[in-house]
């Protein structure tokens, strides 16, 4: 069951609501529209897949940091994965249990590590200097820190290079040749550090579960080796990275259950707690960016649909050449001519496109056009380039009502940064 679908009448619906009607009722476009029940369903898919294992679902807040969404996930029982001091503060503010939070990153700052130590969140060790900083933070906070070693297993995730992280020359994590150095360093700091686990994250948009299995095999071997040295290490964190069906072309992709099932026996055989860090697969398909068509034009051999949304609201196509499915919210008239269009925004960059070479009926001015799967890494990567303001966000609730879950940024908000200078 998916929240956004075209009905027999040809209109796009979100949980039974006509997107066209939502568009007509809100004061500003473009806007993000989420389905709250879909967020619940996605979480439950992980939760059910994890049955029979001791586990933490650490939602990767970087994917989408809307406070209302965080609160909702937290109430469902979710933990959180944080990559900055502010994400840590936000998670705490949203009420996440610190002992279900993991602080990750290759450049964690000392002051943020102190907060993590005070609050008792898990911290991933990323490098030699990072270990030094965690030791200092533990001393300042007067608390022992539960740490995981982020090991770089060098498994190729077969994804865009910008979202591959677990390879040999990556800036993240530690290489296995250095494992002994880190184990010795932890032993030297029994009052500051408690080694509780091993972590890896291979990359993002992964669509083959064998890749997770290969990494998990390597990781449990490391865990065996670490245990022989007397460490009581009980957590395996296999990161996030499960891809989703961006193409809407009928492909069958691995589900959370496929992912968990591929590592289940390994986890049980070593009596481990499993931590997973999904971002995209929890939130991407719960949302569309809803835009309005400003006009249609042709230059040379290219047809363009110009919309009010742009790379400022949604940068993934421009940045990674990512495909996100695009469709009109209203029915295609039976006699409509279908042409090939680039769907572009108004931003002064030729990289400002949401989709290339899309087959669409020529849309009238004002028509609604959605970019699908916009829940992850879209709003959280939005900018104010060209002084476009970050858009408002809405969700459809269980009872079919629409609620605003973030105000759109305004020109006055922008001017406020200069007040009192
Ligand atoms: N854990 C760690 C350590 C990560 O670095 C990431 C994502 C995740 C978990 C969550 O991965 P997910 O399940 O969402 O794939 N901006 C890019 C994606 C960057 C991912 C960065 N790390 C995009 O728009 O595709």
C-alpha cells in the first residue's frame, strides 16, 4: 500500500485526498506534502522485520529533520543517528532516548562530544584524533562513553561515488589494518571508554542485500577477533543505505525484511544487538514536492516545462543526476499530445532541473506537478539560492486532515539575520 497513487479518475491522491485540492487550499507553492500513515507503515516494516532480535532502529536525521516527523518516529519507538551537534540537540529536544541514539561523523567537535558524553549517547570512533577527542569529552563530562569502532570494510556498494562511504579511500571510518591500534588505545582508557560495538556504513541507495551480507560477514569476523582480546562487545551496527524504487517502473526491490533476514543468523550466532541506521528507506517515499507549472517553452530541439520549484528546494537531480519520478496531479485529457520535456526551475543555473527527458502531456499554466520520493535528502538539503525561501511542509494525518508541519521561510525571516548589525 503506497500513499501516493493515481485513482481511476486520473487524479493523484495522497491517502484518499486529492493533491489538487490540497494545492488549491494552501497559500504557497511549492510545498512538501507527506503522508503520516506512510511514515508509520515504513517504520513498522522495519520493526516487524526485526522481531526476535535485540535491536535499535536509529533513524538518520540528516535525511529529514522535520521536528514533527522526529517526534512521530520517536513515539513509534525509533532511535536516532546524528552527525552534528545540532542534530544531537534536536534529537534530545524531540525527546529521543539518548541510549537509543548514535553520534556519528568524521569531524565531530569536542564541544558536541561533551554533550554526547553527558547525555549517554553511543559514539562512533572515526579516527585517531576522534578517539582523543572522545577521551577528552569523557573527562570533561565525568562520564564513561559507550563507543563503537567505525570500521571501513571496503565492500563496494555499487552506487554513485558521492554516496559511497565504505570503500578503501573514503574519508569515513578506520581501515582494518589499524584495528589493533584502536583496540590498544581503548584499553589505555578504561575510565573514559567502553568499547561496546562495531559499526560500518557502506553507502546509500543500495539495492542488493548481498552487499549488506558481505559486509556483515566481515564485521562479525572483526567482532570475533575483538572478543578474543577480552572486550565484551555486543553491538553490530550495519549502518543505513537501503535504496528505494525511485523509478516507479515495476522493479522489485529488497524490503527491510530482506535486509534483516540476510544478516539475522549472523547476528543470532554471535548473540549480538543489531543497530541499523535507515534514512531514505524510512522517509523518502512518504512525500512529494508539489509544484505549479509556470509555463512551457521550446529552444532548439528541447522542450521545457518550467515550474516554481527548483534545485533550491530539491537538489538531488542536479547534484547526483538522481532520477525522481515526476507526474501531473490532474488527469491527462484523452486527446493530449505527449512530448518529451526537461522539467526545470526558475533558478539561474543550467543545472537547475528536476527531471530530464520526461514524457508528459503538455501541461497548462498553473497545472500541479509533483516530484515523487521527496521525503529524504530534499528539504534537508534545501537552500535559499536566488533568495528562494525554504518551502512549507504539510502532512496528511490518519483521519485524512492536512496539517502544516513546518512554516515556509519568508523574506522577512531572511532580513532578520541582519537585524541589529
Ligand atoms: N548512517 C550513516 C553513517 C550515513 O552516513 C548515512 C547516510 C545513513 C546512515 C543513512 O543512509 P540512508 O539509509 O539514508 O541511505 N544526500 C544523498 C545521501 C547521502 C547519505 C549520507 N549518509 C542523497 O540525496 O542521495
